[in-house]
C-alpha cells in the first residue's frame, strides 16, 4: 500500500462521525461505516486470499460444523492496510467499549491505545493474530457465532465487505441475532455495499430498560450465497490463544 493510499484511508477513519457511531451501536448493537475502503483497496485485500504468504492458518468451515466456505487468519506482521484499520479504529471504539462494560457491571476497562491492549492479550498467552479473510462461493454460509478466542475480549469488532452485492455475488447477507432475557431472538439483516464496514458487538451489549440496563447476547453470521463469490475482511481487536 502506498503512502498516499494509507493517508487517504486514514483520513476516512479520522472523519468518522463518532457520535453517530456510538448512537447506532447503543441503539442496535451494530453500525455501518459507508465506503470505509475504496473499490481498489477492496480488490487488493481480496486478492491476498489466493497467495500463500502472510497467513498463519486456513479453516474449511464444513470440517468444524461452522457452515460452508473458508477463511484464513493473517500472520504477523499484518498487511499495512489491515494493521492500520485495526490500530486506528480501536481508539475510536475503546470509549464505547468502556461505557458498555460500565453499564453491564463488568470491571474490565480498555486502554486508549491498541498496542497496550495487545500487550495485555499477549501477557495472558493470546499471541496469535485474529484479523482474517473469508471466502464464500455458491451454497456457502457462515453459522451464527461469536469470535471470542480467549480471556481478553474486546466487545466490538468490524467486518468489511470486499465484494459487490448483485455484481460479484447474490445472497450472502450479513445477519445478526440478539437474545434478550425471557424473549425470543431478534434478527437483523445489515445492508452493505462493497467497501462498507459494519461494526458490531462481539458477545454482549447493554440495553436500557424500564428498570435500568440489562445485557443481551449477540451472534453474527452470513446467509447462503446463491451465486458468485464473496470476500470479507474481519477485523478483530483481541488476539487468540
């Protein structure tokens, strides 16, 4: 990635409306960041999937009951664009994460800088990088799940759609479910265009009720791909054991 591309991508992160982002996350548990990446940036990241270098593992979902399709975890050092997204999104999300933990009565707080949070993960044995590329073809899907990976979990993560709906693929909607206490699950289908990112709750989030805040569990997945090929970049802020 050239310095100009890095500067421009960083400027888009700097320009995020943090009040709107926080309001959407508080209201729905997810928020869309439109056109976080350009088409060219999406294509460059998606093209990495075909190479052998730069990844620590490959997972075929059907072998583990995760769905159908596959994904690959990046190794350190991360590609520059992926590293920058992780480093620059984190400090904008950390205040929201801390406020959520306070509302849910969780004692853990997160430092302002991502490097400091990673140091905490690594000291606890969570040293494997978690950003990943996912690839789906016709008939593939991703079961509802949570990306936890260890004791230290940052409560928000991001996914960037690298392919064009109704162009590169059909179907394959990003789906979130929410389980509130003593209620049936509620599902949301998040509309995304190529280059859009969705920020969403990893595990639990607070919801304000008539008697104060309570905790709801969140899961996410991808519906079946009807045709074409879909690539996604997952940006998870904690590392894995």
